[in-house]
């Protein structure tokens, strides 16, 4: 899936509140050096397929490729959190099942929430920028989110968050107050 799905399409110019999930595979340059371009491309294509499937199964409204990851848009914070928890758990399970495999995929992720303006086949607004800036500030197997995501998710999914602190994002007027999602201990 690429772009806005027909069942979730919004008229261009429509403003809605959504949750943005950005992911990125860590260490792809090193993987390409070790394995070569074609084997690395196959591994990354399989990985993106997994990401898209997990996001679609949890109600993503829009998915766009971001180099070595995706940006997915969800109608709720709970759906976005469910997606990244499922993705991280699936990656751990896959690495356990294929211990002989040459590569373990490690992902870092970030979530932000707020109003976006829908375009013909894209979205615009501050939440995608915030998610990208948080993504740049995190490490492998770590999920950061804004305080807005944490607050919106209350009551929707039992998740533990640890205060991460302020994250200064390029081009943002103020630092974002970030939390780390403790996805390994999340219920479900």
C-alpha cells in the first residue's frame, strides 16, 4: 500500500487529528557492506512488507515509505501504539525463529499526534515533523512519543511510559516533551 487508502481517503484540505508513526531500520549501511546490495534490498523489502501489514491491520489511514522505514497515519493514539508494539514484537519473534539468519532487523520509532491537513495523496502539518525529529533522537529498539500521544492513549491501551525529557528538533520553536514507550512490558 502506498498513499491514502480509498476507504480512509479525506478530501484535500480536510483537517483531522491523527497519530503519526515513523520507523527506521538501524544499521542498514553496515548491512549493505556485509551482505551486498541485492541481499540487503531483499531483507529491507521483506521488512517494509511486514511494517505495512502490521500498520494496515491496525487501521492505518495512510502509509508512505521513508527510506529504510515508513510513516503511517492512524486515527488514534491507541492504534499507533498497537502498531509499533506489534512491529517490535514481530521483529523479536522473527529473529528468534531465524537464529541462523545473517541479519536481525532493529528498528527505532517515534510517534506524534495532532492536526494534519490532507492533500491529494499526502498530509501536511506539525505532527509528521515532530515524529521525524523524535525519530532522529532515538536509538535502536527504542520508541519515543510526544506527551500528546501519551495523554491521548490514556484509557485506550495499558502502556507504560518513562519520561525521556525535552527533545530539541530542528526547525521547531520549542523542545518537545518526550516519553519512551516501554513496549516490551505492554499488555496485549
